[in-house]
C-alpha cells in the first residue's frame, strides 16, 4: 500500500487512506505508551515513598516449634 503507484507514477492511495489504514496500530501504540507511563509513575511514587523514609510496620516473628529445631541450635548453626 505504501509504495503502490499508478501507471502514470502517482500514488494509488491518498494520504487520508494511509492514515485510516494505520489507525489500529496507533491505538495499540497509544495503549503501550499508557502502560509505559503508568510504570514510570509507579516507579516515581515508589521512589518518593522510599526517600521519605517512613518507619515500617513492626511485625512479630513467631518462635520456632520443636519440630523445626530450637532457637539455640539455629543460633549455633546446627541443623537437625
């Protein structure tokens, strides 16, 4: 379509017909650009929150039960 010419050397398709033919591809490209932009905004928000340095949640770590070894043997590097 892009290089189609008439016998007299003029283009077969008009500019508007060419734009109409590429419309679906530009819609897909626009969607990809939105995904890319949303990823950049998410990264910027994540970096901003990291730089703010708010304290995280203090979660308790449960003690190990006897089936998995006691805390004293794990501290010494001894694994049952």
